């Protein structure tokens, strides 16, 4: 018979107080601060090109036929001048498999560049945030506006923002449905309220609502809780994957200081929290690699701007591998 292992309570009486922990908390709104920089210019170009292609391709015609149209009713699919039929779906499956492996390969090398630079959720969220800034002002102004009591100025600003969101959401939905239903006919029938297809009505309304809610209200929650890519990306990461990270050895211990009075005992991080204020998912990159991080590099541009003002070398937060950080 094995002897019992004695259990000793080493906690003091002062530590034995009950602590209430909320497992489910309401969402805390993230006020994203605007920042410019090298990586944001790259994001701006990539997202502009992709969104421009999305909104324009549905209108382009070649020899009278649409450039891109998935005519499900006629089982006829126009794709960049070529016509595909249902028996050609094996080519579609092959193309999707190649695209999936390509995404996995890119993720293993460069992390979540898809999320940061090309994802539709990222693109539309950025557009909605820009509209929010236009109507409600900077980060501090938006926070003060939300805390202020209801008045005409507040309702006008909020109303203008939500109206602009709905216009963008409607344009997005019409364009999407236009890839399955000739967009010129769709727009004409919508404008005259003579749309013959009930499904076209339904999907236009559905994608308008989905875009408005996802990009306007849910934002980072789509990336954190709904998108499966954030979950299974960890299986593709290794110590040689390029990630956005904080150089802890160089930055710690953190502390504020003036530009002229630099204490040698402190690291390069001035603890300004700029990297947190610009993060669209509300994380602190200094806490290490987190699955919420979408690799948008906003924190890199924010930190580089602070390092430049302090006359410190840039790259305290940068793209690097875990092996390089170690």
C-alpha cells in the first residue's frame, strides 16, 4: 500500500478571501488611433487594388459577355474570357486546392500576411474606421463623443457615420450579387423596384446587413471568434516563421523619459502605449505572440515613429522570427 502524500495549506488567512471572476464579459469598444508609415502605405496600396478590382470586375464586359459572372441558373460560368460548365468543376476544385496550399505555404513563411494585407474583413473594417474618423474625429474625440450626453451634434455625427456605413454595405452587396446576376440588370431593377428574382432581393439585403454588422460593429470579434484561420494558423507556425514581435531584450525594462534625459537603466521602450492604441484587435504586442494578432504592422509603424522622435534605432517592434528575437 502506497503511503498518502500529505497536503499542506501554505496560504495565509489573508489570501483565503473569495474572488469573483467573470468568465463572460461584454465587448469593450476599441478606439483605433490613426498612424501612417511604411507598412501602412503598403497596406493602402494592396487593399485599394483589391477593393478596386472587386467593385470594377463585375462591370467589365468582353465581346458582350461579362468578364466575371457565375450564372448558376444557366449553369454557365464566365471567368476572364473563358466559359466553364458544371463538368469543369474539377478544375475549380484543383484551383481551390492549389490556392489553399499556397496560403498555407505563405503562412508558414510570413505569418498572417493574408489577414493584414488582403483579407476582405480587414479591408472593409479599415474603410469603416476611416468613415468613423471622418464623422467623429480622432481617437480622443471619438472617446469623448461616446462619453458625452446625447445632443444634436452627437446624433448628427453618429447618423452620418451609420448612413455612410449602410451606403458602402449596400454597394458591397450589390457588387457581390452582381457576380451571380447581371449587375446592370440588377441595379436597374433595384432602382425601379421591379426585381423579378426573390433570391436577388434576399442576398442583396443579407450581404448589406452582414457587411454593416461585421465591418461596423463586430470588427475584431470576427477575426478573434469567427474566423477559423486565426485558430489553425498555429499549426503552420514554427520558430522560423516571420511574425510581428517586440524585442524584449532591447526594450525592457520599460519606462517613460524625456528625449534629453535618457536613463541608462531603462530599455528603449518608453511605455507610451502607442502600439496598443493603434492595434485594431486591442492587444499589447509586448506580451508576446498572440493568436489575435493579424500581422497588420500598425504597431511597427507606431513604434518606429516614437523611436525616430527619441533618436533611437527603429525596429523595437518589427517583422522577425522567434529564433531571431531569442
